[in-house]
């Protein structure tokens, strides 16, 4: 594990003092054609970190043209898989060398604790290496045994793939998204969230520095309603991947549908944790409080509905109260902080509004949340919060995206399963018990993309991760299927 750096690194200082930050298109730093800029802030201090060029729709369309040109002419798409893997490994190695820099940019731009930001960069590196190696070994030509014919299928890259990302995990999600697309031989155009564009732009510069051909990795900064909408409506992209809210996901899906562009949507969640009576109460409370306070609860797959067996409910509540008292809300770079800020004032107000509405609809307050003051920092802080009561409550049904969990009790296994499944979302749930037979049964009965046993937020390269229903569609990330998503399949036949 690398040591953590908490004072600003010279490379970070220099990046932030360059002036208005441009995107990266066709291998060049490009400020776009207009003079509109937006500000990216440090959520922990509220200070402006940098001004960034806001691309117009025309700028985005031009960027897609550049990526298409690179797909056709740079040789990236036609490189032998082992040669492409070499280039991707160079990119991953450079990212690894620069991980302190990238993770610090991420920590201050997204309000992450340094250790968490570093973990995200390491995850990016792993994603690139994982898919680079996999693409080298997967057979792209498959001979078919069909009487009277010589026939085979061939997998080829699609062309330019568009990506739109949210602000909660800019580096990690960019790795999950673009690594398989690049390994398959596509070019990419990435639209980062306007709250957190700085790490993605820096990563595109590193891709260039590592020797990736111009136009293979493009980053188009801008506002969602302009740059994001233009990217999703561009008929020149061959595949689209969107990670973000269901509301915007629908818009992106509609635009892609009009152009018949395949789209992958990774959306929000309202996951359940089902806790049976045979668990170690303190240990389980510690892990669930750890999950809901990780990155201030701004995690799509979090367990936000905790279904606790009635016989341990009181003990569980006591253990959770104690754990929550240990949470130290503070500036993300300050040592001792265990939970940093939420991303902006809008998000803080959203969390606080949900608490008010939940209580107004009858929720009991187990651990009071509310705004948190951090001495010396004007950023956007909230306290962790636990509510309880009937799940027929807005705070138990809608995604809050903050450090807020909602608890209720159950007595029967079947009751727990039906409570867990009573949601429009379908991203990730967990079951907690020492009875592994019961664990597997409940895990298989929960209707979502992912079921975790005795843990929450479990990710391993090779295990598919994705959502269903209001949590997403079109395939997930992190597995061999993800790589196949970035190849089009073609049949080739000769009658004998
Ligand atoms: P958001 O939907 O508001 O924004 C996501 C991205 O879409 C941003 O880059 C934004 O600029 C862009 N955008 C906004 N309007 C657009 C438009 N009209 N057309 C195209 N793009 C547009 O989401 P957010 O607030 O940034 O992120 C939080 C949401 O993301 C939560 O719902 C969370 O659950 C979800 N999320 C899901 C996953 C997953 O893997 N399923 C991972 C992380 C976050």
C-alpha cells in the first residue's frame, strides 16, 4: 500500500494554476470554440479549484469526428491484440507512476479521502491491465461446425464509443468504462461530470504521454444539458455508456434509441441489507455503518434499507449508534477524517430535504443527521443519519445519495425477501447470516443485478456488476461480457 500524501503536490499545484483547463481532443489540449467556462470546486472548502472550458454541442460533434478519424486512420483499431495490450500496459504503468498526483486531484475535486482516491486510481490501473490481458487471449475468430458450409464469426471493434460519467467516482468509473472499450480496439469520447472534470482530463493527458495514438482517448468537458446531450445524440458514435441518475439515463436512452445506437445505462439504487439473528451484531453494524458513510454515502450500490431481524433489532441499533458516533466528519485531506463532504450545496440540500420529508411522513430518528460544521472549512458537510419505521416512506423508497440509512424489522425469511424486493430499483443487495444455505437462498431470491453475502460493496475483476429495472440496462461492467460488448459480431459464410 502506497503512503498517503496530504499536502498539495507540485504537479497538482501546477495543473491547477495553468489557467482555464481545456479538454483533450485528437491528442491536443483544446479549449473548444466558445468562451464559456464552468468552475470546478473543492467540496471540502467550497473554493474554486479551476475554471474549465465548457464545450458546445458543435465542439462535442467535432470531437466525435476526431475520434472517428482516429478509429479509421490511427491504426489503433487494427493493431494486433498483443501490440494493443503493450500500449495499454504502458498507459497503466504511467497511471501507476502518477497515482499520487491523479489521486490527489481526485481527492480535492470530488471530496474524497486520500486513501479512497488512491484506491480508485489503483482500480483504474487494474481495469486497464485486466482488459488488456483478456483481449489478448480471447479468440476473436470462432469456427462454426455447420453442415455444407465453411463458417465463422468474427469480433471487431465498433468505432467511437461515448461515455458520460457522474461525479461520485470519476476515475474508477472511467477505468471500468473505457478499459474494455480500448482493449477491444475502439476509440472513446468521455464527458465527465461538471463537478469533477479534473482527473479525467489529466488521465487523457497521461494516455497521450504514454504513447496512445492521437484521438483514441478524448475528454470533452461541459455541461450535461449541452455537451452530454450532444454526445448522446451524436449519430457518429457506435456505442454509448451512461452512468448517472435514472432521470438523465432516460434522456440518454431516448437519444440513442432515435439513432439506433446500443446504450448501456448504469443508474441509481436503493439497496437492501438483510440481517439475520445469527450474525455478530457489532461486526455487522460496523460494516454497514462503514458502507453508508463511505464517500459520504454517495455510492449508487450502497445498502440504504437495512432489514434487521426483530430479535436483534435493539442490540443492532445500539451498536449502530456507537459506530456512528465514531465517524469523524471533516475536510477530506485532514488526518483523522473518516467521512468527508458531499459534492456540492445542491447535494447537501437534497440530503437535508429527504430527512425532513422522511420525518414528516412518520420516520423515527435513530441517529439524527443534519448539517455538520467543520471548523475552518466552508464546504458541504452533513452528519450520518439513521431513520427507522415503515418502508412506505419517501426516505426509504427514493435514492437520497448521502450518509442516510433506513431501518426496519422482519421476522420471517420470506418477509425479508419481499421487503428487499419491494423497490423500483435493482442494483445491489446483501444478506448477512452465518447459515450459508440460507445466505445463498436469499441472495438468489433478491431481484437485482448483484447479491452480496456477509459484505456490501464487493467488486472483483471478473465478477459482472450491473443494474436492472430503474438501476440500469444493457449489460454491466468488469467481466468478460463487458469486453464482448465492445466488439460487434459478424458472421462469415461460404457454402461448400
Ligand atoms: P446525473 O445523471 O445528474 O449526471 C450524470 C452525467 O450526466 C453528468 O456527466 C452530467 O453532466 C450528464 N448529464 C446531465 N444532463 C444530461 C443530459 N441531458 N444529457 C446527457 N448527459 C447529461 O448524475 P449525478 O448526479 O452526476 O450522479 C449521481 C447518480 O449516478 C446517482 O443516481 C447514482 O446512483 C448514479 N450512479 C450509478 C452508478 C452505477 O454503477 N450504477 C455509479 C455511480 C453513480
